C-alpha cells in the first residue's frame, strides 16, 4: 500500500505541476506580447522587458494554482481510470475513502506551495518590479509618485504628503500638517526639500517650519530636522504594494497601524481572509476532483468529465468574485463571503461522491 500511495501522490503532483507550468508559460507569453505591442522594449530594452514579465510569474502562479490543482488532479485520475489502474487499486483493497486520504496529502503539499509562493516570493517579486520604471535617467529609481500631489499618509496627529519616494527610501517634496490635540485644528506646517527614512525616524533637510497661532504665524528655517514617526519602511512597503501583494503578517502590521490612526481596516481584513480562503480552496479542489471522474466504466467519456470539472473550478472562481463583491458592498464579515462558495461546493461534491460510493 505504501508503494501505491507513493505512486498516486507522485503522479498527481507531476500532473498538477505540468498544468501549472503550461498555464504560467501561456500567461507569460501573452504578457510579453502585450509589452512589446505597447512599445516598452523601446524604453526599457528587450532584456528589462523580459525581466519585468518574469517578475510577474509568481503572481500568476499564485492565482493559477487552484485551477491547476483541480485540472491536474482530474487529469491524473482520468489516466488511472482510462488505463484500468483504479480497478487494480480497488482490487488491492483501496476504497474511495483511502483515495481521498491519499489525495489529502497531495492537497496539503500543493497548499503549502501556494502559501510559500504567496507569502515569500510574490511580495519580493513585486518590490523588485516596482524599481523598474519605463523612464530613464534620474527617474529610474522612483517607485512612488502616484498622483500629482504625491502620496498622502496619516500618522496619528499628522497628515504627511510625500511627492516622491525612491527604492532607497529617500524622500523629496515633503509637506507635513500637524493637528492640535484638542480641537484638531492645524497647528504647524513643516516643509522639507529632501529626507531619508531610518526606521521610526525621518531625517529631513532644508526644512521650513510654520507655527500657526490664533493671532499670528511664526516661520523658521533649519538645515535639518529629525521627525519621530510611526511611518517606517515596512509601513511604506505596505502602502505602496497594496493589500493584494502583502503577506499575512504585513497585513496584520498595517491593520494595527491603521487602527491606531482610527482609519478603516475593512479592506485589509478582507485581504487577510482572502488569503485564508485561497489556501482552503486549493486544498478542497484537489479532493473534489474525485467527484468528476467515473472509475467504474472506461467508456464514459472521461475527457467530458475533465471539462465539466474544470468548468466548475472556473465557475467557483467567478462565484467567489461575485459573492465577494456583494459582501463588500453589504459590509459583511470577510469570513462570510470568503467561505460561502467553498462550503457550497464542498457539500455538493461530498453528496456526489457519497452517492457514487453507495452504488
């Protein structure tokens, strides 16, 4: 039985890996064609264009792992059925329950791979991708200049505007508004030409300070100023990457920062639950593949059931997106709309498999 278990796990993992490779290669080719059509290679060079497309590969792999897990498992099980291998397995004493337990090991391995890709590789690739700019010269290292007015950040009693931020966390065009603790009125304005971020301190240069009183304004200048703030490089990374490319721990850290500043954290908590839902979906899609393969009769069109199973996987994705949109509009708890599609398809697959096993 150990040899049989190893054979099933190996064949299924190879099948899933092959499908994932084909999907990712296809998306890489499409992205590269689009980049060339947009003329990126004329600004960046063909080498940097290829490098930029390659940095997108981890994100695609992370998104495509659930569908690849389902399609790859379906393909492996269909091969067992077509070659009568499953009949031999059943003759050796393996029940459908035993097959599900073996596939649980496969599901755990694939889910672990998805976790590692999503939590380790994707964020690093996205940070490197941010340093690639289609421009040239001094603008090449700029990674944050989203709006004409720059980035706006809230830091307790401060509202900070940064016009430009480089990958080395060098600032330019810094404007800080400090609010009064009592009535939240504007009490001070700080304007700095440049600066650099060092953990929880900002070292500002060429600083102009305007203190605002009820009856007068007091202006002063200083060559440098050290500003103690909660906005450190990790927080800025969270701000620049967006919730979709943050790790679970980075989301937790940024949520804590937003809660300190009294800001809405619903979107980021939704992203946390989305990561959990993603891993659970990968695990379950490997298991429910059994429901779409007929093992008893090789004359039942196996290719058709592979198509039906893959279509259901795609349908699950779109159903998840729809329920997520509805839940977000209705401000449901993120766990609700993250797990509803999974629970529905799990119960459906369980009923189907249980009915087949009774027969």
